[in-house]
């Protein structure tokens, strides 16, 4: 039983079973989410209730990124990644 949801096995399948690729994709997306949350904080306060903001603020950007990977909402360009490794 995995304590992490989504499980690491499911996430690795989305990243060609490459843990380093999974880490790179997830960390890049988490940085994007973090930047977006910082930049949109004032706007969010004006548009959403305090309860909604608290629910989103309680979530870590990396957790959100992993969930997006599991749902196939984000991915990577395999050719660009391969070229970068060479």
C-alpha cells in the first residue's frame, strides 16, 4: 500500500519509468504553480471566498503537479528531453 497518492508506480508509468524525468517534469510544473500562486494571490483574494483560498493554499505545489501528471494534464516533449540528455 502506498502512502502517497497518486502512487509512485502510476507516476513512473507516465514518465517512461524514469525517476529523474518524473522529478524534472514535476519540479518544473511545481515551480510554475508556485509562481502562479504568488502572482495571483491578490487577485484570488478579490475573487474567491476565504474558504476556497484556504483549501488551495493548504496544498503543496509539488502535490498538485503530481496529480496533474497522473491525470495526463501535463507531459513533456520526449524529443526535446532526449536531445538535452545527449
